C-alpha cells in the first residue's frame, strides 16, 4: 500500500547527484516539471499521487545503483546525453 509520507528531498537530491542527473533529466524521469521540482526543494509537499509516482521512480533508481553499481567508471566518462540514454536502458531492465 502506498505511503502518504512525503519524500525527504535531501535524499532525493543526493541520489540525483550521485546518478549524475541534471534537474531537467531527473524531472523527465519522474514526470514532473522543473517548477514543481523546485517547489518541492523549497518545502512544498507533493500531491499523494505524485508522491507515489516519485516513490516508485526512486525505488527503480536505487535498484539500478545497487544492482548495476551505477554510475560505473565508464558512465563517468560519457557525455551527459550518453549517460542519460544509458540510464534509460538500464531502467528498462528494472521495470
């Protein structure tokens, strides 16, 4: 059952940075606008449906970090676009 507790955005930002994602890339992954994401960083609480969507996305991203040891040294050498495309491919495996 989905939780109603909002995400700790400090943890979300830590994961976003660890995965070498820009804010626009991260927003694309979770399906929200940069404006919405900025409001969350300033303390706004996501709606329940969006919070649940964020929670699912975070679980998938954490699975990629843990199971794929993401980001690998090869990923660090990729351009931003290449890294994002590589991550999208890995996420397909973790549906």
